[in-house]
């Protein structure tokens, strides 16, 4: 503190003299009506100083006002940002519910066309390893399900239940290598067997002279007693004929993208 006073002693002295002079001038101004030479001199000398002080006060006042405005603007901006985040979250929830309702409407319409009693279920897990193609649904024996029940979606056949627990079931997908479904080409009624190949289907036992073309729809034939007749299985992707083979080599792409599957229907009864 002493070092500061010693360094700026002339500034402090000048300011003190100026303040004392202004105070004396103010006192004389209140006590006398006439302006003396001393008062005029003080007024002349102090006018620039007082003007500078007024300007500095106005400048500081403006800066303080701007600071207060910026603080209030930032507070309002943060509040608006928080409200925007909440509204975005609510909008996403509404969109998700809308999409789910749309999927469920399509699924229910598909089951109504089957005219078979069915139970809705959610997909809660999947196994897409090299060893198996299965999914897990959130319904089991407590909901009346049993092994062997067929599982479908709005786009077609999903698979069948192979393992079951009180509140969950494991479904073997039609793309699994151990899955085989009696099928036929919808356009020509050519019979075959659709066997899983991991990601697609191999159409077996289709005679060499049968009319099969790429883009044909493959559906269940109803034989075997598992899946109702006419359910979409896949779309023919490629057709090859060996020179001396008895059967064609046909591949099909499943009508369902199993990586996007969320809701399914388990068929639990016979035709109504």
C-alpha cells in the first residue's frame, strides 16, 4: 500500500487539491450571489475535469447497463435452450409412439386377414451369430404360448417358437440353417421348400422346368401344419439351371428385415 502511495503520490495530491477546490467553490456558491475571480478561475480549471468525470460516469453506467442486459439475455437464452431440449424430447416420444402405433395397425390388419387368433409380442433380444438365427420375445407360457407356435409380422413369416419360459420365448427365424418351410411360387404355384441360409433363403426341390423368375413372390404353402397358407416368405433373387440337374438353384431374399423387427404376432389357434 505504501509503495502504491509513493508511486502515485502526485496523482493523489492533484486529485485531493481538485476536490478541495471544488468543495470550496461549492461552499462559496451557496453563500454568495456574486461570482468572484477565484470562483471563475476554479470553474475554468475544473470544467474539463468535471466534464471528464461526467463522461466517465456515463460510460461506466452504459457498460453496467449493457452487462446487466447481457446477463439477463444469457439467462433467458439458457432457459429457452432448456425448454427446446424438453420439447425436442417430447416430440421424439410422440414420433416414436406414432411409428409404433402405425406398425401395430399394420400387424393387426395382417392378422385379421389370416382370421386366426394371435397374441402380440415385443422383440426383446436377438442372436445373429454364425451358429443360430433367433430372436427373443416377451411372452411365454404364462401368456398361453407353446413350442412350435408360428410367429409372423406384417411383412410375412418370422419363424416358430423353439424354446419357452414363463415370460419369454426363443423364436427360430426362417433364415436359420435348421429352418425349413413348405413354400410355393405365388405366380405359378410351383412347390418347393424354403431353407434358411443365414441372411437369405435357398429354394429347394424346384423342378428344372418350373417357371420361376426373379422378382416372384414366395409364400407358404400351408403344408406341414405350422404356418397358414399364403404368408409371404421372400422374393426370388436369382435362378440358375444346371445342364443336367433335376432341380433349379434358386435363392430368395426374405420379405422381413429382421434387424429392424420390433413387434410380432404369435398365432395361437386354428382357423376361426
